[in-house]
C-alpha cells in the first residue's frame, strides 16, 4: 500500500505539470491571432479614411464638367463685394455659365476674401482677385489649378461697369481665362477694343462710385496701387 501511494503521489503532480505546460501555448496563440486581426482591421480602416479624406481639386481635366453641373444648381446671380474703400454689387449673366459658376463658387469658398485690387489703370479698369500674401497662394492650391475657355460671343460688350475675366499670361495662345481674377471697366462709355477677346460675365448694378474711387487711387510701377486696396469679403446675395 505504501508503494502504491508513493507512485500515485508521484504521478499526480506530473500530470498536473504536463497539463499546465500546454495551456499557455493555446492562450498565446489566441492572443497573437486576435492582435493580428485587430492590426489588419486598423490598417483597413485607416486606408478607407485616407481615401475618403482626399480633397477635391479642380484641374484642366475636370473644371469644365464641374462648372457645367454646378451651374445647373445655381439660383443666385448677385455678389456683393466689400472693399477697404466701400462696397459695390455685381449681377452675373445667366448665359455665360462657366464664368458665372466659377465666380459664385470662388465666392462661396471665401477665395476673394482678403485678396486685393492689385492693378489699377486710370480711366480704364480695376483688376482684383490677386495678392502677394501667402494665404492667397495657399487658397489657390487648395481649390486647384485650371483655366476657363473664353466665352465672348454672347453679345455682351465691355460697357462701363462690366465685370470681365482676364486671360492668363503664361503659355496661353487661346486666350484662356484666368479664373481667380476679374476686372471692371471704368471707361466712359466703355472699352470696346476688349470685345471678342475677353469674356464679360456680369455688370455692376450698385456702387459704381466705389469702383471709380478705387480707380482714382495713386499707383506705382506696374499699376499696383500705392496703398493696398483689400477685398474684405465677397458674399452671395440671396
């Protein structure tokens, strides 16, 4: 009996040890598998979020289609421009869809806010929408790089008070319009030599005295005003 008890006492602890040694391996395998699944799920989620958060940028390839579709959604055609010298209001033409849509879109994005009237040609035009501030360049990069085709055959002339779009000066044989800038004719009764080359897309309906005031400011080299003339805000009139 004593011999049997010794054997039993010896075997029981051995069985217990063998059993205990097997359990951690199962636990470690399960834990490792769970960790891999979690890591894979996090990577997949991060990839989806990265795809969803990629910003929309306008380009030469998508701008025309975008503004064509955007123009169909527009119900407003009037923009109030508040400057450091006062405010004036422009009404945009419906049948110049790309240029109208572009101007409304940029105003809705706040692009024109804190830009300047950077070119003032006496008794001719005031030109705005640009600035040497870094913030303006940053806003352009965030919106995209593109040009617009001229649309100068709708019968509109460059009468006094007409708002039109200048052409880009860089590698531009087709006189494509620079979308971030605009000019307003001050000449009486108008500057008709511009007809057919630039695109009139609206007219000043209120505050032409402010436009004249801007045109009367002193300028330096390159027609840049001696004192900065800011566009404080461009807001769509509902």
